[in-house]
C-alpha cells in the first residue's frame, strides 16, 4: 500500500471538512470505477502475459496474508506540517509475494490480509463505503503490480537481476497508483487542498517505496536460505519501528514547545478581540493537530456563546453546541476545573452518543480561568488528525498549558489597558510616575528643535515628612502623600504634569516658562496651595516643601541632565532654608563626585574590599538548602554602604566590571570550598554581567579558580540575565559551551522579561531558569502573575530545565510554587542576604541537612 498516505486507505465521513462535491457517494463511485477499470485491465494483462516462475522459498499465501495484515496495521506516524500521515510497510510483503507466489496465491494473500486489517483490526466495518473502496484499491494495486512484473520481467529467470528490478518497479508503481487513487477521492470530497498536500510530500514518497521494496527483496532472499531467518528479520524490523516512534515522539515534543512559544509570542501582538480569538483557535488546532478548535464562554455553569474554527475555515460565532449537549460527567468535571479527555475507544454510552452527535472521533475539554480563578470559558479540540493517532494524556497537558496562556490572553485587552495605566502612574497617589513624566519631557525636548516653547521641571521634597511617618505611622503618612498629590494636581492645570518619584519626592512639569522668574512664580503658587494644614488622625499637620527648578533648554537639553539639575537646585533650597531655588552652574558637582566614586571603587577592587553576601535557595520538594547566591556588597570608608545597583552599573560603564567579576567569583568559590567541610554539597551561584559574556578568557579563569580551591565544577552555577544572553545568543554560545564542558551549571536569570526565543533557548547549554521576581512577589495575590509563573514552569519542565523562583516573600507564594512543580525557591520568606560567616549559624539554627552534590542532567564532556 502507498506510503505517506493520510491513513492506510481513504478517510471519509467522521471528522472531515464539508464536502465540496454535492454527493460524496457520487465522487467515490467515479473514482472507484476508474480504479476498478485500471485493476481489470492490469489483471487481463497479467493473465495473458506470463510472468517469471516463482522463487522457491518457505513463504506460503497464509503467511503472506498475515504479513499483509500486520504491515497494514502496524503503521508509523510521519508529521508533515500540520498533517499526521500513517506510513505502512506493505511494500515489503508485496514484493515478496510477487516473486515467491503464483499470481492467484498472491491475490488471495493480498485480499485476505487487507480485509482482516481494514475490516477487523482497524474497524472499518463501521463504514462499509470506506471499506469497499479501500479493498478495491488493494485489489487494483495487486493486479497492477502483477501486470508490471510480467511486462518488465519478460520471461526472465526468477533469480535474475532483471526479475528483481521488475518486482521492485512493480511494487513502487502500485504504491504510487494507490496513493493517487486515495488523494483523488479525498480531493473530490474534501477539496483540492489534499492534492496540494500530496504533491508537497516531494521525493521521499517514491524513495520510501523503493527502500521498503528493497527490504522485501532482501527478506525473501534470507527466507530462501532458511525459514528461521524470519526471526532476526522480525527483531530488526520491530527495533527500527520502535526507534523511529521514539524519535518521532521526541521531535513532536520539541515541535510542540516551539509552537507553544510562537503561540504565546503572537498572542501579545493581538489586542483586537476577533483577531485574538482567530489566532488563538488557529494556534490551538495547530499545536494539538486537531481538526477543529472551539472556545465556549460560560456564565457560571451556563454556556453563553461558542466560537469555532475548522482548518482553513473562517472563525464562526454561534450558539453553544459542544458544551450545551455534553453529558453531566463532562460538565461536572469541567465545572470543578478539571480537563476531560473523550477518547476514541470510550465505551461510555453517553460519551459515544456525544461523539456521534457531533460527528467527532475524539475530543479534549479544558477550562479557562479568569479573574479570581473563576472559570470563564472552556477550550475544546476535536478530531486528532490521522486515523491511527488519537488524543492522549500528553495532549491534555499541552491543552492545559495552552489554556493558561489563553486565560491571560482573553483578558489581554483590558489587562493591557490596566497595565499601561499602572506602568505610567503611581500606585499610591494615582498621579503620573517617573516614566510618564520622562516620556512627556523627552517629547518636549525634541520639539524644541522645531520651535517648541521652553519649559521647566520642578523637583519638590516635603519638609519633615519623616516626622509624620514616625509619629502617626506609615498609613497616615500615605494619607498625607495622597492629599499632597491631590492639591498639586489642582494647582497645576493641564498641560502641566504632576509626578511622584517615590517617597515624598514629586516632580512638576511647567510648560511655557520663558524665564526663571515665571517658573518661580508658578512654584510659589504651588507652595501656596500646599500651605493649608492637613487633618490626619485628628491632628492638624502643616505642609511645607522645598522646590528646585531647571529650565529647558537653558539649563539642560536632555532628560537626565534636566532632572539632575532640578534635583541639585532642590537640595540647595533645602540646605539654604529657602522654599524655591533655580539651578545655577555652580551647583553642579556631579562630575567630580562621580569621578571620586570611580576612583574609590577602583581602589576597593584592587584592595579586595568588596565583600559577598549569600542568600539561600531551598528545594521545595525536601525543604533542604541546596545552593546560595553570592551577592556583591561594598561599604566605602567615607560614603558608607553603596547600593549594588550604583556601583555595579558604574563598573560596567567604566570598564571595572571584569576585575569586579573576578573578585566576586574568587570570593564565592573560596567560600563554597571552605564550607564543604561543614556543609558538603552546598553549591554557590554567581551572577555574570553582559560584559562577562564577551570575555573569552572567562572559562579559563573559572577553571583555574576551581582547581586552585579544589571545588567540584557542579557546585558552581553561573547566572546570566535573559536580556544579556539574548542580545547576541550566537556569539555567547561559544563561551557558554566551554563553561558547560567544564561541568559548571548555567542558569538564565530574570527569565520571563527578555522575550527570548525558545528555539534559541533549546540550543543553549543551560540547566536552569530563574523566574523573575516581578512575577513571583505577588503571585499569591495576582492571578495573572500566577498564570505566567505556571506557564514558565510548564515550559521549563518540557525542556527538562530546573526552575528557581526568586523574590519569594510570602509562605502562600511558596505553597503555590510547590503545587505548580517548581523546584527551588529563593527570597525573604526563606532568608535575607547575610554575610558569609553567618551562613553556618543560620544553617545550624534551621537544622537543615544538605543533599549530596547536585549533578548535571547529563555528564559534561571531558578532554
């Protein structure tokens, strides 16, 4: 039978697209008559033209019939695009029968084996029309094969090369003729699409037929030598089929991951409801390789509307059908948030009745959750493509992952608007935030070159706000900030902007300020609006502030310089006891102070005055501490503690990041090697900057440090942020491969924020991803964050990567992560960063036992 066919024989009736021919029976009859005519003609030719004598062998028609039945049933699946094609191995017994049996015995074996396979093993007795057509194709193939053999062999001896070549040609042509017949009848019923798909298979269809035919010839020659040779042939054949199925499954899983990533990426680009729904259902049917996909919206447990899409058909909205007619068993499980698989083999009467009513072979239902974890819709797919493939547990899991993405996407429009508002406004006061003000200021700065009006920015800092917090409490301090924001907004009419920068700092955009005096007058009116006391908790609080002003373009021509100079003027006003001060060039001390900080940092690195703090990472499965992250800390003798964001960013800009990284790496490896005596197996993780990925000598340096301190490579994890590794993944790959060859673990930090491609991620030698803290911190309060974290965990599980959740600040979040299958947690809920000497005491107080060394998922190559 023909290889590369959508199934072994034609697939009609159940689950097919709407027929383009007004009468499918008429189309099948036309093609069937043509097939019968070809078969009759070929049979007459085979009868009048004698063929070669059958080769002596241990093969009988009964054995060959069994071989036909087995080969026609035990197919292997080949995925071509979205199509699942079952490839049979019938060419092998076909060519063996041509050479070893008489024409009559060959025809009897072919029809007997085909009838058992089609009618019994593949249950086509339920569809007599399909069974009749397929048996007709089988008989015509056999007749055509005999005719070609008789014509091409031309009386040659049975063991001649010409006879073998003729048999191989006959088998190949019969296979292609069968494929042509099947494609023709399907194209008549389902449209010309099937012709395009058949032609798109290319050269591998005849190549596969020739290969299988050659295998049959070799098998026949082996049988001539001994009938026991069938045993090793069967073993080899079974191993090949099993190996291919395993390989095909692996390829399919990786393909699903890629399609899932594409699905999640494309969803973010569609905000319009119709385009979002269309994309969602198209991608769902593609990922699950389903004939159709449906999304039924529900109100409580009542279906309200159904959106459906079949392959190459437009999106349709209609009254609920699938869920409205579903059995109580399906409705009950879905209403409780459980997915439901309706398999082809189900014996339940209500499920069989439902499949019959909807002309479906199998189906999967999965609930989609919305706000407050309530079920808002049900996602369903029906009819897995291909006759031998059916939906299984892996498809249920994949649909659940897709549903998590769909859950976020269904609220994408509303959520996007809310996120945009939140990203540009302060959460406490509701006024615009720093980002909002920066966008407007930069727009105005750009317009200055086109004749735009000058403007000013004022930085405002409340006086004695700390006293209010300390005396009345932070809640009442927040009330004061909200009232100040309201008064400022009233005092600064549009197009002016009031923005909160954090704490008790506000910034105000003052448009159309031609002079310093004009800006000062506006700020004095602002101070007047704030002068009235504020009643808080029964206490009358006087409000005063210090304001610094910088004008554009007089004082600065960029956003950063403008804000810096307004801030400097504000501190001049505060130190001088003045309410308002405008910027003066004598106030600018930033350049000398920055230079002094660089000098101090360089000296601190050279004198090894950079310390490391460690923050534990705990296994959620066992509760044991398995790793600590090393964090750089610097306390300057004059300035005191310097923020890591400040000095690390300064190091990256001034070329000090390489010696800083070297110092932190050495400190971390030295500490990890030392604590192996008391906490064996406890690993350490070190962050690398984007500049470290450009350091070709990093792997050599790491190898030297590991050897110097005697630390096993698997106890060192190097963390690279997602944005840095995806900036240029190809150039980073070489260094990462060399680090991986050392046995060092590699982790992608801040995962979920860098828009990485899973196709790139799969090629990187990483063993771990760290979910960004912005998703984890509020996942126990925000359903969207929880959905994102769950999706990342499921994707990582598919790629066989460990997952670390950083920023865990609540036990509730830790419980949710454990339930989602996250491996490791890190955050304040476990411990804040601590100096290295305190780690031993902390571990002892926790009474934690440390596990054996955590090995890589696969051994690192050695040289």
